[in-house]
C-alpha cells in the first residue's frame, strides 16, 4: 500500500489548494470540500482495503461532479481528478494470485487409478526344420573310406 500512498500524494494532491492560475479552475469553496475527501483517500490507501478504496474513490467522484455542477470546478479539472482516481484504482488493484495446487493429502471425488506393470510376453525359441532333407546339417562332417 506504500505505493498507493505515494500515488495518491502525487496524483490527487493537485485537487485541493492548486488552481494552476486558471480562473475558475478550482474555487476556494471546492478546495474546502475536496481537501477532506483527498485526505480520506490517502488514509484508506495507507491502512484500508481495496474495496474501501474503491468506495472512497466513488465518493470523491460524486463530490467532484457535484462541485462541477455548482460551478466550483471546471470540466477540465473534474476530468483530471476523475482520471487520476481511476489510475489510482488500477495501480492499487490486487494482483490475482495463482490458484493453489492440490497436495497429496487432499482428497478428490474421483479416485485416480494407479498404473500397474503389464506383463510383456517373453519370446521363446522356436525349433526350425530344414526344408532340404538331403543336405547334411552344418557342422557335421561325413568321411568316406
């Protein structure tokens, strides 16, 4: 959340107390209304949850719109504040965590079959017969006297 605090300070701090020299950009009355809202966002960014931050930003946008309708904030300034608030929410959004992997101790509804060894047939020696009966088998010597 420290990053969020820095972002709030850097981006939203311009809302109160800074008119950038443009007449009607942000009146003193709007400053008095927006200062507590920005401080609330800073506090929530530092110690609150993302849901609380979303709610505070939504409220700030509502107040800015109201001040704009009353002529206390120009459309350009209101747009800049809204954009900064949106950027804050994007930067502060929690990152999705990886889904947990099942452990060996967890039980599942469907049992997983355990592979078993499948016996493989061992080839056996097959006697062969000679197709020629007149020829002697190799390795036999015949001698004539």
